[in-house]
C-alpha cells in the first residue's frame, strides 16, 4: 500500500497556492481573449473565421489532450507533467505577445492548449497525493475550485482593462508572472508522485481519443455556422464516431490501456463522467444566453452586461470553500444533488423572464445557479477522486474534465441551435433554458442514485 506523502501543513498550503495559480491561469486564458478580439483584428487583420480559431484552437486542443495528459501524469509523475505544462504555457504566452500574424497566434493558442491540458489533471493528481485523507482533500478541492469562479468573473474585466490600457498583447504577458510563481512554488513544495509502471504506452488509444474529442468539438462548435446537415459537419461527427469506436476496441484489447474499461464498472466514475458533462452544459448554456439577452434585448453595454452577471459568478469564487467543508463532513452525494437542484431552480426562474421582468428575479435565478454550480463541481471531483486508487487519479480526472469540456461545447451548440430555430429570441431563450432545467434535474437524480456506489463485480 502506498504511503501518504510526508508533507507538512505549511508545505501543503504553499503547494495548494501554486496549483491554484496554475488553474487560475488556465481558466483565465479561456475567457480573457474574447474581449481582445476586436483589437487583435485591428492589429493583425484576418476574418471572422480567423478570430473564431483564435478562441477555438485553445479549446479544441485543451479538450482533446486532457485524457492523454492525465495518463502522462500517472505514468511519468504528476510533478514532471505539471512543471512541463507550466514551462510550455509560460513560453507560449510570452511568444504570443510578439505574434506578427493571425496564423501565428492561432498556432500559439494551440500550444497554450497543450500546456493547459497538462496542468489540469496533473494538479489534481498532486492534490490527491498531498491530501490523502478524503475530508482534508475535500477542503483543498473547495479552495482549488473557487479559483474557477474567480477566473471566470475576472477574465473579461481583466482582459478589457489590459486591452484598453496596454494593448491586446498584454493579456498574454499577464500569464508570464503567474506561471513563474506557480512554477517556483510547485518546484519547491511538490513531491513527485509514484509512477505507474506499464509494459507499453497506449499511443493508438491516445490518438483515437484525441481524434474523437477534437472532431466532435469541431462539429459542435462549427455546426451552426456551416449547417448541421453540411458535409463538413457530418464528416466531423462521422470521424468522431469512428474515433470513439476505435478507442473502445483498442482499450478493450490493449495490455496498457489509456483508460481501462473496467473503470466504467465503478459507478461513481461512470456517473461522474455524465455529471461533469451535465453541469458544464448548464453553465456554458446560461453564460451563452444571458449576455445576449442583456445586450441584444435590453441594450446593455458589454461592461454593464458583465456586471449584471456577477450574482451568478461571485458564488463560484467563494462558495466552493464552504462546499469543501460540507463534503468533508457528510460526503459528496447530497451536496452534489442539492447543487444540481439549485441550478435547475435557477433556470426555471430565468426561463420565465422577459423585457418586463424585474432584474430582482433575474438576480435570484442567477444566484441559485451560481450556488448550485459551486456545490456541484467540488463535490463531483471529491467523489470521483475518493472512489479510485491514487495511481489512477490522472487518467480518471483527465477523463472527467474532458467530459466537462464536451459539456461546455455542447451547451453553447444546443442553446444556439434552439434559439436560431425559434420565432424570436425570447421564445428561444425560454425553450432552451427549459431544456437545461430538465437536464440539471436529471443530474440531481443521477447523483442521488449512483454517486458513492462501490465498484461492481
């Protein structure tokens, strides 16, 4: 049996700070670029498609490599993978600030996606080893997850301020000191995790997973623009299906699988993969619809729209810490189900608002969603990490976070398609948020039924 890391509370706190800074940087880079796109276009040129790829290159590569990077963390050591990802992120960020063309920036954004994909599962693996006790780990995960809300809430604000005052290149230079501090803290305070020894390396499985995730990401993100029945999108989904089929075949027959299919016998892991997709589908869907409602329907500015979203974003910045304490006392199943239920209650309220509705009701709906999500995500990660062996943490958390990324992409695609096919924006918003309500209630039932169950067989 593996021994717990002999690490003091002071070292744990400094390590948690370093890991949280890395996670903050990864999430910040997902949102900070959006507000700088007009300035990037004015400086580097390019069309709308080029600007979309400035955003999408990061997201597709990030989602496509999460599972593979989780396995790298298990097999090469989480500290090695985390530091490697940090160095790549730091260097690519610095070079991005000097990009001379839109094409070069797109390539650099893809490199940033590789670095981000390495950081996420590796940081979770380091926490699993540094916080071996479930209760203590749940509290640490609450702090770590709170960074999500801080990054999401501050991303557009920080990006707007830097772009207006120092230019768009400054948003990439911001990553450099953050990455450097995280690198220093992790280098000093993290102890390397035990490496999983395997006879071979599942390169075929990794390629199949990457192809499947990248293809389905592309299809979901570009379906509305090219048409869901276009040969380009149909081909993308066909390639994704082929990649998934090949992945299952390879994993079933391989001697050192990327994601052992036996893990699906762990009901908490299987339910966690679905729950991760569901919660991010709801969050990204709401974040897609509400800014459009505020700006296109109510005529608010981008800055005012961002401020209007704060009731939903602020709970994400502090409530996960409280959630970590709750999970450490009563377990993850009930907080997770309660979080899904609160989120569904919030979308019920938002599905009824229109141009005559008081902002008070909108605020209440957003608060419920914010508290719901901040209950669900740390509970989900704690439940999954407590149900597996520590040497499987990277692979499983990588899979869960890849599922969450799929949920984010699906949420935007689903709600965009519903609104586009509706008679009016308001009717489309009501219908799409009603769909999200049903999906989130399904997440609550899933949590109650399956989270915390033991591995079958």
